[in-house]
C-alpha cells in the first residue's frame, strides 16, 4: 500500500477555455446574426455584446491509426478567423485546416461498433446464412437439388476473390496490370483457391442441411459437424481480428504545456530544395558523390550592392557527410563534381564551392552562392592590411568571407612566391598590391623588380622600388648583385653566430620580383643565378617572386628544382585558359582547377557580365582548397605614394652601406645604366635568341640601293659578343675541323661550364633550321664549308 502524501495537487484546468484573438470571451449562450439567443453544446467565442464572432475551428489534418485499424484526426484544434494566418501543428508540423462537419452521434456509435467488433462478428454470417438457407429449403421443399449449390458457390467465390485481390494488388503497386506470372500472382491464385474451397465446403454443408431434418439425429449430426468445422476455420480469423484491434498509432511525445509551445514554423523552401536535390542527383547511387547527405544547412548573407535594382537569390552552405561515417575521402580528385553540382542547382561554376574540412577529411563543406559576394570589388585598405611583426598581409578574401593571408617570411626565413595566370586574370594587379604593401613596411622590405616589358604594368611603382631592371642584361646584373648580397649576409650571420635571419632595418627582406620570367630564364647565366637564389637565399632573408603565365618546368628554364623550391613557399594561381596551364599550376593531389574560374560574373550577381579579374587559388602557406579574390588598389596609385600635402608617404627598406660596397658598380651604377638604356632604346639583338632578329632584318632588304645602307646600319648596331648561340656554333666548327663532324655529346662536354646541356640541344636545332648546320644522323651534325684539317705527315728518312 502506498504511503499517503501531503504534496499539493496540480491545479485543475480552467472550465472555460481561453478566448482567441479578436474575441472577448468563450460562452455557451450567444446571440446569432439576427439577435436571437442560441445555445451551444461547447463554448464558442463571443464579443463584448455576447454576439457570435466569425471564428471557426481549425484542426490538424493528420490522421492516425487507432486500435482496431481505424483512423482519427489529430486532436490539435484552434479557434481562428477565416482570413487570418493559420499556424502549424506542434506535433506533426502540418498547417491547420477548417474542421469538417462530422457524422452524428448515432452514426459515430455505429461506426465505432463496426470498427471494433465488425471483423470479429463476420464469421457468424456463415452459420446464420446456413440456417436461413435450411429454412428456405424446407419451406420450398428443396432437397437433393440443393447440392448443386456447392460447385456453383465455389466457382463464383474463386472468380470474385481472384478479381478483388488482383485489383487490390494493382492499386497498391504489388503487381502490374496484365501480369500473368510471378510469385505474387501465384500467391493470389492460391488464396483464391483457398477461399473457393471454403465456399465449396459451405455449399456442401448447406446442401446436407437442406437434405436432413434438424429435429432428427442425422440433421443434428450434420449441423454439429458443420459448426465444429466452422469454429476451427474461424479461429485464425478471430486471432487476426484481435491483432488489428490492438494495433495503435505511433506514440508522439507531447510537452506538458503543449498549449504554450510556439507553433511549428513552416519548412524553409530553400533548405528543402537543397537537401532533396542533393539526395536525388548528387548523393544518390550513381551520383558524383554517392552515399552522402547534407546536414547543418545555413543561409548566407547576400551581396547588398545594387540590392534595390535586382532580385536577390538566396546563398547557403551545408556540411556534406557520408551516410557511413568515415567511408569517403572528401579531398579526392573528382573532376566532374563541381559541374554536376552547378547543373543540379542550376547555377555556374563561380557560384559553387566544395572543399574538404581542414581538420577532418571525412567532412566536406558546400557553398552555393548565386549572388556571389566576391563579385563586389573590394578596395585595398592600405598599410593597415599588413602586420609586420608577423610578416603577413591581408590581400583579399575567400568565398566564405575569411581573409586571404599572404606570408612575407616565416620563422625559418623568407617565403618564395610562384604566381601564374593567363592574360587579364589580375596577377599584375596583385603584384602591384604586394609592392605597395612593401613600400609601407617601415623599412623592413626592399624591392628589386625585373620586367622585360619596361614596367608598363607597374606605373609609378617602377620609380619607387630600389632597383628596376627593364631588359635581360640589367636583370642579369641585378641577380648577380643579389647573389653577392646573399653571400655577404651568409658571412655576416655566420660570423655573429645567428642561425635564423630576422627582418631588421640593417638587414631587411630583399624581394626580387621577376615578371614574365619565361622570356629570359633560358639564358644560362640567369638560370644559374636563379637556381642559386631559390635554393640558398631564403635563409638570409632574400625572397624570390617569379611570375609567368604557364608555371611549367619548360617555362622555368627546364629546371624542376626552381619550381620545387618556389612551391615550398606559396603558390598564387589565377585563372588558366588551358588544361596544361592548370595542371602545371597545382599539385597532383590538390582538388582545385584554375581553368574553372569564370571569365565573367553570373547574371544574378551585382557585377553581371563584368570581368572576374582577381579570382585566385592560394596554395602552400595559408593555402586552402577554395578560391578567393584579391583586393583592388585602384586606377591611380599616387594616393598610396604621397600624402595630401604631396610629400612621399612610403618607407621602404634601405640597401645598407656594407651591401652597397659589396655590390659595387652593380648597384651603384644602376640608375645611370637605366638612363642610358632609355636614351639608346632597345636592341634588336634581344628580340630573338642568338641575335637572329638582326639577320632577319638584313634579309628583309629587297632593293639593291637599300641593301648597303641596311648592312651598314646593321654593322653599326652593337652585336652580342660571345652569346650562347655563338659558342655552340664555334664549338661545332672546331669539332668539325678536328673530326669532320660535330657530335652533340662532344659539344656539351666542350661547353660544360659555359652553356647548359638543354640550351645546347635547343641551339643545335635552331642552327639546323637556320642552315648553319646539317643533321647527318641523330646527335651528329655537319658544318657546311668546314672540312677536317689534314694532319701533317712526319719526315721520311732515307
């Protein structure tokens, strides 16, 4: 027996429900539209004058299964105005609907009785029918003739059962219309035959009852045997009926104060479309990322530029996870994944971003942004974007809003750069931003720039940097000075027992920018100097920044060593136009493709139809597998170079006295050489390798009168002395004079310390094309006009 308790009982619910919005109270007595008093079984909403308000009862349309197999409506109801906003059911999430007029109480009672007991009482129809048939047969004096009812009843039952079960199976989709074979069709036939057998037994029993008299012993035996057979057959039926009666609906947890719970919000159509589209087109069997699903859906902010002039489409992100945890590597190469996602959500490549989680490769992040925020051109914030204590600069932002961090140096030394991209992709503007940042480094960064195009892309910056080399000869001197500075720094750091270089005013970071490097790095001297700098200069604070359109080894002097050393720092990859350029820019295991960066922005962005200059991938230090966009410094750079009073505002690093003394005339006479070069103009000898442009210009002369003048002008031009091409041709002439032919391996051996082997191969091909050599066989060349020298014979003694 439970012990008595003195705990307070919960308060009884109020007898009168709370009136809805727009009603004064709930009452059973009210006045109708004509002012006549009416009485309601349940309270209805009325106003201050007890008049009935237009409120109606709205109910959840969800139907649930109750005991016995029946269905009933959800009990969630609310009084609402017909034109008001309809809430959602807190239990099932369905929007409430006007309550439908139900049946009368008598009809409900009959339906409930049939639902609970109708199936159990159905077997009693058989003995009742048999008794009625016996009564009619004796009244009509029918005896043996009643036996004909057994086969007829069996046949009719078989046909009716077969037709009914077949129609029901077709409606439920279990078989197809017209299907003649199959396991389910055979089961339907067996069940029809079973029902026909029962009908035949019932017909035979009815005939035997009609042929006997129930008041005599034979009639009692026939009736008793029939009832026993009926009871045995009905046992299974009654068991199934009891199971149906006890079957209930799924229990749903309802909060204790369900009335106080806020109505369920309507499902987000964007989220619903995103999840269902992924499940049916991407994560399905056979999809590009089968076995995955979207979770953690989140709306992203849209770009507010020209928001009132265009339709703002929703941006969103979601987490991509495998249905079997840990079964999929999200960072694997899937070349068609972005295209399939863009097609599924009906957008462009620029609108889709997919990347693996940086700390868990089993998780991916998807962003679909038809209103891409990167379409807004963001201006560079100026010197405030750099943190020189850490050696970093904020140069742009990724598509998810995170900042792009550029690294000037690390704890182990300078961080080299390899920058690539096609024409118009924005790489020159990005380098301009970096040079502007270094000019405001408070003396910690010093810039040397080499550009064979004369610095057209850099504007006024070429006069602000410490050294600007505008042709190949000056670039070679600049690199030579850098190597001498590297050796001086190595000696100074070693002498002072300093293991790690740190940027200071006395030894600032020296950044050597080589633009369009593919046009002059084939020079063996430049190639050798660059290889020395990328491999050894990092530790003493000298940073190499190489810029090219296609970052393949053949565009870097054929040296894979240079590419490997540069990619150990950071690689900035702008848009590529060909697959070769794209594959050369990224590592084999990096799931990014610069060829997919779009040329123009999509129609739903704030910059529809405009160029996408500045879009890039950053790999290496601070790199990610998503694209971003660099900030823009503007058309005029003077605002970053002078203050409002017109005074210089830059504070770059300084090439110290010791460094100047070590460099000598290389650095000291740089400005005088630049002035002289501008006065003399460019030399035609630098246009093509080996000075062949001069030969072509001489060949272009067709008039005899002009030929001497052209030859005289050509002779007056300074011809390159001792170029690599001349050295290869001279070596071939010497070998031909010695052995009659010039073998390639002999030429390489003779020029071992002067010209690289790859350069020798290239120039041999060029000399054959120019007609100065003839290819006798593979690797063997002849020199026209040069014969083997005759060896002097010895004296003959008599």
